[in-house]
């Protein structure tokens, strides 16, 4: 236990230093964390906490998902709910099909591992981009689209991944299309129902106390409790926490709510608490990703194969955003071409994709290759796409103060 606590404190100290340096150099914080993690691993620094599926799912994801959902306004999300759900649901399916088909055709992977990798890598995780959006002052519809899509497609990808694992089992039980649809619906609808129920109960309790510490603790129960309860019920923990965050944020946290459940001081404390929680979770996971990557032998997959996989993932994202946005070109949901460019390049892969890859059963064919590919894609997206996002925004005139910046709706 002492070793574990020492490791966590050490990671926090490193994170503070990286944050200070990254801000001074105007670099994305998450990119600095990954690079620092790689350097620490190369100089043989070890930590007691390994990067596992349980660590990412049970410790890291709930605060990241809850904090992000906490700030999404329902009336803004409702206005763009159709394109967000289209990109989240159809987008995951299209991206997974492009990647899986390409890997089966170009790399001769069996269908089952190709499908599993295609689904797990379809989950976008633009944490680095959202952090940069905050630093550069980008708000409005573009940020809403990027952040909302990532929250919902994480849940969709997690549900489909569970289905693919069941289908790819050595002796899967025969399942009809009706039973599959019912299972997916229960996982999705059940996750949303659990999240809303847990959040509603905690909000009722919150309204009966004026202690800001108790109120904040109740939101912590909502974040982690909804996730863990949904997983226990074989529903989507990701969607449960997102739903809990949306309800909590719109009812109790965001200014402008008709009935104030929280006093202004309590609201400010709660927002600061969850910003710190997300900061700590990001710090741990991205440092540990960097340290894990430095110890992975990419020779097991091959540089050429990894380059092809990265190309397929980028192609899957491209064939998701542009074709689906065409559907809304002549409607009130139209998304401008510069915004489509940003959404395409903002499709980073991170914590959820790695958590799903780490959850693969060791007996699955191409298990090690899938792990290597997932880490390789995540590192490419975090470093290359993360570092080039700000120049892209500047070139498209979308940075605040740019002469070509379009008015935000």
C-alpha cells in the first residue's frame, strides 16, 4: 500500500511539473504527459499501479465522463441532438466496418479480431482537444459537437464491443437478430435509465442539505455509483455516467436553472472539485499510457502494419464525418466544412479504446497484435493530432480573434 501511495503522489508531482511547462510552452497538456511517461519508462522509473482495464474503467473513466457531461447544456444539446446521435451511432458502425474490412483485406486478419479491433478503436476520446479548446477559449457549437459526440460514441462503442466479444466466443450461443437487438437496447436503455435514476436520487438528497461537502460527495456517488451499478446489471456504465452528469449539470450546476438546488458558493466548489478530479484522472492515465507504450514491442506487429492500421483509422473517421454531415447540408443542422475538418481531426483515441483492448480475453486470436495496434493508434492520435490541432484551427480561422472566425451559434 505504501508503494502504491508513493507512486500516485509521484505521478501527481510529475503532472504538476508537466502542466507548468506545457502552459509556458503553449503545448497540449496531455501530449506532454504522454511524452513524459515515455521518458520515465526509458529511464526505468517504475510505478506500483499497472495500466489495466479495471483501473481505467473503475477509476479513470467515471470522473472524466461525469465532468464533461456536467457542462453540457440540455437546450444546446437538444438543438443538435440529431446530428450528435447520427455521428455517435452510425459513425461508430461506419468507422468499425472500414477498419475491420481494411484489416481483413490488407493485413489478412481473421474476421473476429478485426471486428473487435474495429469496434474498440471507433470510440473517440478527444480529451486533449477539449482541454485545448478550454485553453484557447473556443466555445459554442463546435465544442458541443466534438464533446457530445465523443461522450455518446464511447457508450455505443462499449456496447457493441461487448456484443462482438460474445459473437467471437469459441462456442457462442445461437442468437437471433431480435435477441441481439433486444440485448443492445437493454444495454443502452438500461445504462441511461440507471444513470438518470441514480442522479435523480442524489439530487433529491442534495436538496435536503446545505453542506457543500455533503453535496459534492453526493455527486461523487452519482458518478461512480451509476457507472458501477450499470456494469453490475450488464448495462452500459459509460452511458449511465454520461446521463447522470447531464442531469446533475442541468438541474443543479449550470447557472440559469429555474430552481436553485445549490447555492452559488456550493456550485463553484462542486465545479472546481470535478475540474480537479478530471485533471487528476487525465494526469494518471496519460502518464501511464506513455510509460506502457515505451515497454511495448511494436515489432510484434510491424511498423508497416501499424502504419496501415493508423491509415485505416483515419480513413474510417473521414468516411464517418463528411458523408454523415452531407445528410444535414440543407437543414438547420448543417455543419460547415471547416467544422467538419476539425471534427475529423479531433477524433483522437485514448482511455476507452485502451480499456477495451485490455479487456480482451488472452485466448482471443491476435490478442497481442490488437493491444499493440491500440496503443500505437492512441499514441499517434494524442501526439500527432493533438499537436497539429491548434495550427489547424488557426489555418481555418476558428481560433478566437481570427479574422475569418465564423460566428458561433
